[in-house]
């Protein structure tokens, strides 16, 4: 299926590794022009080189911390200045600390909001003038299945990412008349460095092994396994494409069936 992404321009935040990089790679393979943003310059440069090596699309990189409002504005402006357009934004950032509520601090909650909620608001604010003028565009917020079904020690992620869902649903109402769609993509347990970190933390707390934790997670999904980055990236590419032009205000869960909500 041709998603019609060739020549389109996208900003992918958190694009230097993990799910963000996987999504950026999928977009580049479709012939899109992609700016990836991240905090680590060395990792970002390596990711840009990897994207450039695909031989399709085009890639640029911007060092930025999405917890800073000025950086969110700057990467949007830089993308438009470089390629003269902006067809879609993937708002994505590192997950907050993994811990039960009794171990969380005021600083943990403030950091979770700064990492996971405010960047969605800021990237939307920065990108909307461009998209409104074009009367089209995609805003896609990467959240988590934990925002729909609580997971052990992920109370920070569950609470704050659920706020992103509320923001996306409300914003979709406001901008739909301009041809702009706003959706959320909710990954389940997917094979990334972040997943290994979460499994390691839980194994330490339980006195078990990482392999046992991951096996338990895999068994909790009807498909019986951990997801692959490319599976989530395929869903992201669809939601960012014209093929999804009549889908807005929605949450697409890519979790192997783990979330049991009807």
C-alpha cells in the first residue's frame, strides 16, 4: 500500500533511538523528509547517518530538549525553514521514572509532566500555525498502553499520558475544521532499550530476572510475545499519512491485544 509519504516533511521527536528512530526510519523508507530531534548529539548524529544510509527520503537532525519550550519551537521552525513545509509532527519523549506511588516525589511528578505532557502541548502550539495555513496536517502523540490500563510501577506514566489523551481529544475538536488530525499511538511492551530498563528495575525489586519479567509481559498479551519496533512504526506511518485523513481524536493501541478495555 502506497501511503503517499514521498516528499512529505515530518518532525520526529525522540528520534535518536527506540520507537522514535524506528518511526523516522519507516518514514524515510517511504521517501519522506524527516527531522529527528533529541538531547544526545552523538546519538542523534549516528541516527541521522543511519537514516541517510537508507537511500530513500532525506534526514536532518536537531539537538533539542523537549522539556524546554524554546527548543520545541525551534525544531519546528528549523524543519519548516529547511524544507518549506511541515506535514506531520510526532511528539515523543523519554518515559518518566518507574516506581510505585509511595516512592515518588514532587520532583518526579513535575518531571513527568515536563517530559510527557507539556511537549505535546508545545509542539502543537508551534506547529498549528503552519498546518492551519496549509489547511492540512497530522499531529501524533506517542503515549503508552499504560495510559489505558495501569501497569505495575508506571503510575507516573499512566497519569500523565492519560492527560495527553485528553489534550489530543480536545484539540481534535478545535482543529478539525482546518483539515488537521490529532491522534495518539499507544505502544504496548515493545523491544527497546526503555523496555530493558523497565524490566531490569522490576526484576531488581522482585528479586527475579529480566528474562522472567519479559516472559510474564509476553504471556499477558493474547499474541504471546513482545512487540517489534517496526510493528509500531507501521502504525505510525499510517496515522501520519493521507490514508488516515478521516481518523482523528483517536487512540490506536499496538500491544498484541494486552489492553482488555472494550
